[in-house]
């Protein structure tokens, strides 16, 4: 496997920032976008259950319409691709069984040999459901995927802006998610920064490592 140098990695992360102003004329090449979609698909999740759907919005009319549901922020309209991260609610036995069927499809073996693993997952999900935090637990998984997407984009020279400043229920309506079993959690605009985005050249403000990192 070809690896990046430490310097290359840190350079990409220093270069990355939450892009406030995108160049609406600059589009991500199809091959590059396919790589980023693969990075999304490869995101890790608890038990590997992938409790999500990634909606890729490129239709100009839909993107423009989402500005009104994003506190008036222009990034959804001006970016090349908008990723909406939606969580699968009420994760259940059917989802676990679909995941195990996929495991057998990819790795071989049989479902009978995975009975113990199935019971472990179902017990964990039921415990979370009984305690009232199942959907919260699964929602947290979306942020793992978001982080992976943003890091992958930075390594490819693609700008991003994570967006929690959205009205999730209105996104659900605009994207026909209502009643689908999925609901919007967060969005991320991706594309290329505008030349006149003043935030692009500003230094990052981070607390010193001594304040945020402890070695134990």
C-alpha cells in the first residue's frame, strides 16, 4: 500500500478549512467524486452496521432550494456536490439480518455460523432501544462518516464545509425522506473555494497541544 508522508498529511489538514464561499462554476471531476463516494462507503460504524444513507445532491434547483433550510447559508447552492447524511432510525432485526447476509455474500461462510454475532448485535440494539438511546447511538455513527469524508476530500484537494446549521426536518421534506425510515442529521458541502473567500488564508486557531492532548 502506498502511504503519504507525515508532512503531506498535515499539509492537507492545515489547508482544509470550513469553506464559507464556494466557486459555483468549479465542479468536482467525476472520477474524483467516485473516489469520495467510495470513502463514504468505506466509513467505519459500530458493529459495521452502516446505519445510514448518503444523499448526493447535485441538481441546481434542489441545491438552491436548500438554502432556505440552511439558515440562508449559500454553500448548498454554490458547492459542486452537497452530501446529506441521513441516519436509519429504529435499527432492527431486519437490518441486522441484511448485514449478515451481505457478510456471507462478501466473505463466504453461512448464516448459521454467525448466530452468536447476530445475538450479540440484537441484544445491544434492544438494550439501547429499551433505554431510549438507540437512534442517538446510531446518529453518532454519521459523524464518523462525516470526518472520514472531510479528511479524504482534503487529501484530494477538495474543499468542504460541514453544516449542522440546517433545519433537518425541512431537509427531510425537501429530499422526500419523510416516512422513509431515514432522517437528516448533518450536511457537508464539497467543491472548490472561491478566490475571494477571505477565510481561506486565515490561520487556524487551535489550543496548544498541551491543553488538549494528555499522555497517560
